[in-house]
C-alpha cells in the first residue's frame, strides 16, 4: 500500500505542536508547514518540513502536491486587526483551498473555533448542548474569519466535491485553566482521536462539528463528532480541583466577547 501524506498547516502553533507526535503513524508522512521555524525531523520521524505562508499561492501549490489529506490549523489564532485577519485567515484559507483543489486533495479538515459561535449563550440549546452546526454568532473578527472558513469549506465541497470537515475547537491545551475551559476543553489526545476520525471516516461530505472532550460540564454536543467515529476518552473534570474558582461566562466565547474589537489580543 502506498504512503499516506498529510499536510498540516500551522504546525508550529499550539495545536500543531501537540499533534505532531500524536499523528505519526507507520505508512504516513506528515508534511508540516508553518511560517515559523519548525523542529527538524528526528530519527524515525516520517516528516517533511515546509516553511511558507498560507498566503503564498506558489508555495501552497507546491505544498499540496501528492497530498492525500490536509489539516488546516494555520492562521492567526486570536483577535487581531481586520486587515490581518482578512489577509491571513480568510484570504490565506482561500489560497490554500484553491491550491488543494488544483492539486486534487480529496479530504480537508479545517480548524474552526468556538469563537465562530462565541455570542451564543451557554445553555441556550438545552441539556443536549449546542449542536455542532448551529448558525454562526461570532464574537470577534477572529470569530468572523472562522465562520468564513466554514463557508469556504462548504463552497469547495459543493462546487468541487472536496470532503471538508470543520472542527469548532473548544480550548485545546495540555490542561484546562479556567472554569469555562472545564466545559469546552479538548484534550490533546482527544484532538488527535478526532483528527484520526476525520481522516478515516468514509465519504464525510461537508460537516461542522464540535471538537471538545467528554467533559462533565459539557455545554456543546458531541453527537456530530461521534457520527464520524470520534470517541472521547478525556474529561476536564479531573483538573477541576486545580482550576482557580471564577464565574462561568454568559457566552460561549468568554472573554473574547468583551475584548476590544480588532485589537491584537496578547493572550
Ligand atoms: C481559540 O479559537 C484560540 O485559537 C485559542 O487560542 C483559545 O483562545 C481558544 O479559542 C479558547 O477559546 O479557549
């Protein structure tokens, strides 16, 4: 059987770094791409390193060559000026999807975010939690860009038959650090499980789903993720005693909902 080549953008970012060791598989080559420098491959690691911006069309055309699946984690990961969000997150994703389409990449996973629906009230959907594909209610320009990324994915699926799964990622860090994250934490191991499900499921079509762990204090639905075979094995609750007490916010986006619009967020 031939090797599977998976292109991961944003590989030097928080989630990208957490995924690198977790997505290594026999028979799989990870093509890791970022504007920032990446650690070179260590012995036995089937890894190709590409230093490039997703806004560079020629570089993306080269990066998408011979790729079986694309995991797009790249871009600005928090609030910034409208110009920067537009250029990097929206235009950059368009440039990348165009390159993927031209190269015939059949399967794409797009990192969306809880901030695409940040102004949805916690609990508004009742005990089953907010569905994975609820209509966008962005909390920032960053959140708008995630809604736009989901829309671009939908367009590329409908026009070109590309399989596109958009993940509304909660808080993907080593551990939750505030009360809101106890509800929307995505453990790194669960993130890798979810990505493996996205890579393995047959004919996913176009989907939008939540990327969170099976947290005791869940506020969003795992139904759509479970439909593609995701099974969470983690729960933020085991860290609850270490999380400083505080108010659970009114909205899913938490502090993003109050952050000054269009101002680079230092967090
Ligand atoms: C995100 O979308 C950000 O990329 C990440 O840095 C966190 O802020 C996360 O959301 C969150 O809401 O915790």
